[in-house]
């Protein structure tokens, strides 16, 4: 993958969500909410607080979904990132 976000943006890959509850009930894909945590894959040139490989928490329903090399990614403005885990 050859993608570099510009300015104050980060490219992230969403983390996987458990498809089973603690009591053992399976949750179908159409009933799951998209996770609000993701692994940072690339950072823009003006980003200082986030590094490659960090797991970030971001605001729900934010970012632009893109597909690169057959994988789904999300481009987020740094202002939509709540924090680093």
C-alpha cells in the first residue's frame, strides 16, 4: 500500500469486534455496530501525538472509508481522534 494522508489526517484500520457476547450468544454482522477503535497505519505530516501502530479511539460516524489493496481503511481528521490507548 502506498498511501500517505495529507496534513492533519491519519489512515487507520478498524479493529475486529467480538461476534459473541459474554454469555455465548452470537451477534449477526448486520446487528453489530462498527468499532470506534482502530490501528494507525499511516500519519500525515502535521501529526505529532499519534504514531504508527497506535490504537486510537475516535468519534462515531466520522472519517472517510476507502479501500486500498482490497482492504477497508478509514481516513480520520486528527480532531476526530479522542485518544490513544
